[in-house]
């Protein structure tokens, strides 16, 4: 009988932390941090805007995921082999960016940034599959929480820390250092055991079509897809215009940066770990319901701020509450996604499901400015909070989906 403490201090959780860190490093290096580098080199703002396209591989990774389910390198095994390959290629691509000048080699820089995004999204495919296969189902919540902590810490390193370093060292040095940080993930790859699977797909055709046929043949599958789209919709809308909202409330950029980036990060990590610890006791359904309610209620904190105005304590309370609740809900959400995957096709099914998760962020964030302009800040956040209800109501149908899950209720393998 394992206690929650024994689970969190296990070697498996250390591996999840290291792999989460490795997954979190690359994103900012092709997004915000890269934008800062291009801006300091006086690259035209229109060109900087076009660089947003380099992140396309993150949204389409399900296309080549079947290849990684079917084939694998001849070293370390099916999952760890691909992890090592993608990590080495990722480190080389980031180092390549470091050795390229945005002024003299802008096209080369763009190509290398696409490579970073491609190798990063490929690493995500195999790490997501590894996390699902290597952890006992009762540890899905804890694993999701620890992975999220590693990911968030890495984003702080490749985002805020990289910008601070760039004030003291050339961008070349900063990006070379970031390439070295991928070594954290390589350590995790060698520390972790190779998961055992029943049987890999025998052909590429089977790797492409069998996971789709298996998943979409389940009872209630279209309700599950809708739930995935709706569960965090309130958070998407609430945070889409968050910086603009705080500026309109009269807060300084220093206030916003200090509270949202530092305090918010801590609250998210605490929420993810707390959620991960509670999921084995609550079960997936109750965790999704309870954390989803907390997530929706926390959105009303923005409504409170819209009425209170410029109040630093209210800012801290709002960011802390929202990030804490969102971190808990994210841990349950990730555990739910993991529980949906058939371990013969984990890479493909997880990649497809996480691509679905990104749809609301990519599409529904776009018209939020029009909505706010039409209704004002107070009504905007009331609407955002109300958008938590569809996902919560869909959980009433959870038992209809239950046959398609690998884990539902509290585990007998965990003691208080």
C-alpha cells in the first residue's frame, strides 16, 4: 500500500519532473524569447509577426505520431529511443539558432526555428506516450502534476531567465545555454525504465487507422470530444485579455509581471501538485467536477476585480486563486486524457486529443476583443464564468463514457 508521499518521492516522479522540464524549454525559444531577440536586432515587426507560423508543428503533431508508434530507434526501446533522438536533435537545432544571425541569416533562422518546433512537438508526442505507459494508472494524477511543475519551471527558464541573461550576455550565449538545458531531459530519459506494452502496430497503416477506429468506436466518444473542447473554455476566455484587463485597471507592468509570472507560477505548481495528490482519492470524475467548479468560481475573481479596480491585494488574490484552481483542474484534465489512451496507440491518440485541447485556445480567443468591447469587463467575466457550465454538465454523462477509460475511481493501491 503506497502513501501519497511515497508516490511523489519515487524515482518515476523524478523522471516526470525532468521530462516535463525538457518539454517546457523549447516553446518560448520559438515564441516570446525569439521575438525579443528579433526586436533587439531591429527586425521589421511584420516579419516578427510572421514568425508566429513556426509554431504550426505543435498543432499538427498527430500527423506523424503514428510513425513514432510504429517505428522506433534500435537503442533504449520504443519510447526512450525516440526521446533521446528528439532531445539530441532539439539541442542541435537550438544551438544552430544560437550560431545564426537574425540580420544576416533571417531565412536560416526561420528554418531552424521550425526545426526546433518540430523536434519539440515530436518530443512531446513520445513523452506524453511514455508518461501514460510508464505510470501505473493510479499515479496518473500525480504524474500530471509533477510533469506540469517541470514544464512551468522550464518556461520560466527559457522565458524570463533567458530575457534577464540577454541583458548581460549576447543572444548567442543565451541560446547555447538553453541548448544545454535539454540535457536535463536526457538525464530523465536514461533514468526512466522502458514501459512494457502488449504489442506495437505491425504496419504503418495499422498505426494510422487502428487508433482512430478504436477510439471513435467507443460508446459516447463524441460527447467525450465535446467535453475536451469545453472543459477549460472559461479559462481560455478569462485569460485571453488578462494583461489588457490589468492595464485598464491601472496596474503597472511591474505589478503585472511580478504577480502573474512569479506568484502565478507558484500557485499553478501548487495547484497541479495538490490536484495530483487528490485525484487518486477522488477518482477522475469527482476530481474533474470539483476542480472544474473551483476553476469556474475562480473566474469570478476577475469580475470582483473589475468592480474593485486598482487594488494590489485583489490582484494577488485573483491571480493566486485562478492559477491554483486552474492548476488543479489541469492535473485532472491531463489524467483524464491519459486514461482515454489505448496503450497500443498511445502516441497517436494522445497527440490527437491534445490537438483537440488546443482548438478553443486557437479559435475562440480571437473574437474575445469584440466581446469585451460589446459588453464591458464586468459582463465579460460573468460570461467567462458561465462558460464553465457546459463542461460541468457534460460530466453528468460520465458513466456513459466509463467503458472507454483505463482509470475511473479511487485506487485501492493508495493509502492515506
